[in-house]
């Protein structure tokens, strides 16, 4: 049995010995990331716990297949942290009274956000290698000029056309998928 399967099974069954192993093995890396990114110890505990709950709820609803538990779990923690940071920043900038939402609502939103990300990544992988490369560069902030130089296109206009066509193809694939309506807001 793969390590990821052992961990997921332990979470579902409440196997304290293996759950302790998860904490011992992965908590330091998550804590280091959050503390380096303006978090505190309490937020580390919350994020770690929310990520574990996410795995339990998700795996219980539809068994997930992952190759690397560590990579998947760390990505879930990072996504939860990024969501919390965005909410914190919005609260600070709005200067308004913010009503508190309960943990279940937050967890549901995080699960939905993670499902959207996984859905997008799955559809993205169905694109041609050329489109994946172009859009990967574009979505990672490369300018048209940088893409032109990196991929040796003839002109910036050609790069713009390729980006547009690939984005259009990706959008069509996403909207054509049956899961699209259940994952959109």
C-alpha cells in the first residue's frame, strides 16, 4: 500500500498513531512556510487542521488518488493559507465591520476552491503541448516579448494570436465539461 493510501485511510479511520506521524512528518514544513509568510503559530495550527479536514471530507465523498501525500497536502495547506491571507487583507483594507463566518462555511469554500483548481488542472492537461507551454508562460506572468524570445515565434502578433486561441480552446473545454456548472459560482 502506498504511503498516501495509508495516510488517507488513517485519517478516515481516526488512527491516532499514523495521524501523529502525519503531524511529525509534515507540520514543520507547513509551519515554516506559514511563519515565513507573515503567519503566527495559531494560524499554522488552524491551516494544518483545516487541510486534514479537507482531506477527510474530500476522500470520504470521492476517494482521491495521489502519488505524493506530502506534495498534495502541502499544496492544500498553501492554498488554504493564501485564501486566509486574501481574507485578512480584505478585512484590513475595507475598514468595515466584518461578520464572522463559521468554520464549516470556510471549509466548504476551501474544498470548492481546491476542486476548481484540480478541475482546471485536469482540463489544462488535455491541451496540446504547445498550448500548455504558451499558456503556462502567459499565466506565470511572462510578457508577449518574453514568450516570443522563449518559444522563437516570428512576431508578437503571432504570440498574441496563439495565446488567444489557446485560451479560447481552454475555455471551451472547461465549459463543455459536465462538472463546470457545479463548480462555478
